[in-house]
C-alpha cells in the first residue's frame, strides 16, 4: 500500500499519528499522552476529512 497512518513516539515520549505516502510523511498530529488518543485522531481524520472543502 502506498499510503498509511502510523503511530510513533516522539523524543518527548508522546504518541504522534503520521500519514505517510510512499514513505514520505505528508502530515502529523500533535503529541498525545496515550496511544489510544492518537488512534482517536486518526479515526477523526478518516471520518471528517473526506468531505472537507479545499481552499486555495
């Protein structure tokens, strides 16, 4: 698969959700204290992102 979400820990020990396309990081979230919170962020992006308008 060319694109995917990953959850990684940063240097501060926080969990960060990242979206990767062809191994390149396209965007990432703020740091969360729990892995479950990072997963909730991914779920929210998947649920609310597709219908979002695009602004120039």
